[in-house]
């Protein structure tokens, strides 16, 4: 049977939504890198009967079961004991695990409690999957000839370290990682998923590489994935497809993989030796935060003004009080004055501004929640743009879309200036 993996995450806190299940995302990406097929994921609470049901189902459709969570010292940490029951073997204490836990507690100048002894109990026949970063070891176990089980704690940093240091070498030694699935993600802003899909629809029938669209947080992505015997071979397969899709996407394609609009704008500003300042009202510094999250941004981003109160718009940005009185703070005219004001006062080439109603209050019949004006002041002209993002998805949604859209206007202007 070809390697097929299933990820099983244990923890009632995951079902309640108290914790984001980042472990599943990490493991899914890692399995793809190793070329191991992965068709199902399961999340189950801290209940032995339901955990056993999940295990039995997974054994019928996968031969590599990867668990996260339920390895701690508390009564609701049940993963290893439940697995032992499921396959009819006793739990065996490992003195070396107890010694390791005791040493870690001593190094941290903490007292080891009796319940930590539970973490030294593993199903009979299981190997220890070492955890140098925490007290909870995992296991590598083959309870049946057709089933291999790997278990990890729920702490994401420990999962990542244990996976890299122990799991990957083990899987490669077993011949489970002979191929790879490598993906390249193209990122688009300013085009809808349906329109982009219409333009590149013929590529969705491609088998290797494959092309798939998805959208989140206002942007659209095209994932290009290739199955090959090495990452370099997969990259060679992807390269011509990526070039074609970039050409089709045109200016709407702003980057790939981990790129953000702030990174794309920063590259353009650096290339041109240009500078930027921002003035924000409804976004409260989020735009500046996106820009300064990019390493090296101090070479082109000089600063910003958070001008929530109108007095700040007047005194620091030079907005005409008469315009504020007649047009209101949320208007084309104020957005342009804010952009030009911050550009002039900080002596930059570009000024970018945002003023709007993020909600949930402050709206009127004429100016609803989600109404946003973006101002852009450049070396030759000042302009503004109106957007109605709506308020149904909440305040942070409006703020995020406002910042990204503002950055995209600047990106397009910089590209047109080439």
C-alpha cells in the first residue's frame, strides 16, 4: 500500500474554538513536501470512546496516523492510554523518560509533580519520539503491520522541532518520503476570484502541475503544485506555468508565496529610491504596522500620523477646517488633504491616507459603516478613491481591506510610473 497519512488532532479546546489548529496546517504542508498522500484530517475531543472511533476509521483509509495533543500530565490527556486500549496492549513505564523529565524540571528550577509520571507511560512496543523542548514525549509505533503511528504534543513549537529532528529522518529511513509535492502560490489583489478563474480556467484541468484558486481576506490566490522526485524538478515543472499565469494576471498579480502588499510596495519604493508617509484615521495605525513589519522598511517609510480627532487633522496635517465642516472627515476632499499634508510635513515623495467609518458606530444614512476614502499624493498629482466595504464582517475586516487597498493603489501608481 502506498503511503497515505491521516492527521488526528486531540483536544476539546480545538472543538470549542479556544485554540487555532495550526498543527494540522503545519503537518499538512510537511506531508506535501515529503510527497506523502494525505486525504483526511480529524479533530476529536478528550474522550476515549470517540478517540477510538476516530482511530478505527483512520486505520481503514490510511497507514500513517499522526496525532497531536493529549500527551500532557493532566487527567484529560488520554492519547497514549487510549491508543494502548484500542490495540489491546498494556502501558509500560520508561525510566529514561522520568529521568529526562526530572532533569528538565531541575534545569528550570521547578518541582516535578507526581502527575508527570503519567508521561513516562507508553504503549508496549512503542519507541520514544524524543521531545527535547518539552516534558511530553511522543511515540513511533507500529501496532499492526499496516499501521504506523506518530504522536506529538499539542504545543506547536514542540511539534515543529520534533517533526524536523525525529519524524522526517524516521519517515525517510522507512522509504516513505521518496517524492515531493512542491507548491508555488501566486497572489492577486483587485480582481475577483470568479473573474480570475474565468481567465485561467483552462489551467484547472492540468494534472501535473495542478492549478487551483482560493480566496481569503480580500485577495485571490492561485496555487500551482507539482509532484516530482525532487524539489528542483518540481520547480522546473512549475516555472513555465507560473510565467503564463503571471502574464494572464498582469498588474493584478502582486507577488508569490509569502509576499504581502506591503512587501511588494516596499520593493518598488526601494527600486525607485522613493519615500512614503501615511496618515490614518479609521485604521488606527494598521497601515503603518503593515509597512514596518517588513524588514528594512526604514529606508523608504519615514513615518505616519494617526489622526482620529479632527484637531489632529488640522494641526498636524494641515487639513482646512472649513473643508472638515462642509464635507466631513470622511470625504474625498479630506482624504486628499490628509495625503498631501503628511507628504509635505514629513518631506516624502508619496503620501497615503485613509479616512472612513470602520464601525460598528459612527455611521449615518449617507455615510454607512464600511465607507472609506483613500488619498494618494504623489510627485505630480493628488487623488482619492471611494470604497464601500460594508460592515457585516466587522470592524477589523473594514480596516484590513482599507489598508490593503490603499497599498494596492500605491503599488499600481508606482508600476505605471516605470
